[in-house]
C-alpha cells in the first residue's frame, strides 16, 4: 500500500463526507468505498433530507459504488471506511454487496452491529463475512458526533426559551 493510501487517509475522506451531512442538519456519518486505491462510492447520512430511512452513509456509498461498477456485488478488494460502526441494516447490505473489509472509527454502543450491541458476523448464519477493524481516527469522529449533538441540544434549548418568552407576552 502506498504511504499516501493508509486507512487514516481514507478515513479522512469519510470524515469529509460526515461534515457534509452535518452541514445539512443530518447526523454526521460519512462513508467511502475504495477499490484499487480509488474511491468508487461515497455517501453521508441523509434519511431526513431524502425522506428515506435507508439513506445511511454506508447504503448511499454502496449504491453509488455498485452503480459506478455496474454490478450489485462490489470488487473483491473493496473496503468501506465509515465514521461510525454500522447498524444492523447496513451490515446486512454489506454482506449482500460482498464487501471484503470494513474500517470504522467510532463504536456505536446502542446500535452497532459489528462489535458493540450486536456482533452479527459471529452468528454463523451468513454465507459471506468480511473483515473489520475498529478505531481508525475514532477520537476525531467521536468529537465530530459529540459537537453535532451538543449543537442540536443547544438549538432545542434556545427554541424552548423562545417559546417561554413568547408565552409570557
């Protein structure tokens, strides 16, 4: 692997996708799919803006990559980089797309389905399993998520205070 093309390098690209999600008010999760040191798919969380509960960053990236390669299965060397541990739906899509490897940053204690809440690949039920690694730039991704939710809480508090003031008059 070239010095430039490290897991950290690719995760930075996923972090940039997450920033796009945050900029439109979506939870900042970003994902990219890499094959032969090229991004073949990218995406960020957009279920609210697209009115699509399946529009998680991973799903958007898988759809884009499959469209680009004109196949419903990803190349044998494909790696997904995502800023947050995938949920059950996304793990299912990754299995069906035949991803080879997943690198995620922050764990998701409540909904994470690779290492945290559920360890789906350990069930023995699936005809395809993939390698995964956790923790690549986890602190940076966790900080991005924490900052987003802090801002959302502050916005809600501000709106609540405005409502209280309006009700006083």
